[in-house]
C-alpha cells in the first residue's frame, strides 16, 4: 500500500518550489529562494502554511480560458 505523499502546503502553489525526486520514490520540495536568501531553508519543514516568500505560480492557470 502506497502512502500518500506529504502535502507541501503553500509550496505546491509557489513559483519558487522545485520538486526533487529521489531514488526511493519520494519527492522532496526544494525552495529555490534558499539559493539567494539564507532565511529560506533549502527543504522547508512541511507543510508550509505561511511563508513571506510565497509567490503564486503564474502558469498553473494561465491559458486555460474559462
Ligand atoms: S518561497 Fe516559501 S512557499 Fe515558496 S517554495 Fe519557498 S518555502 Fe515554499
């Protein structure tokens, strides 16, 4: 039985998230803001519920029309 992956919270909707799969089938949520700003951990503790660096992903809903 596969366990559901842990929710990443805000990061899942954030343009700074990069999902990094490992060889064991897990996927880690990496914060790319950590490259330039040490206030952001590379792998934030999940789920992230609040984050001053959150910026919504732009292309997730773009171009869908309605
Ligand atoms: S900036 Fe915040 S919300 Fe966005 S990926 Fe990093 S930790 Fe997650």
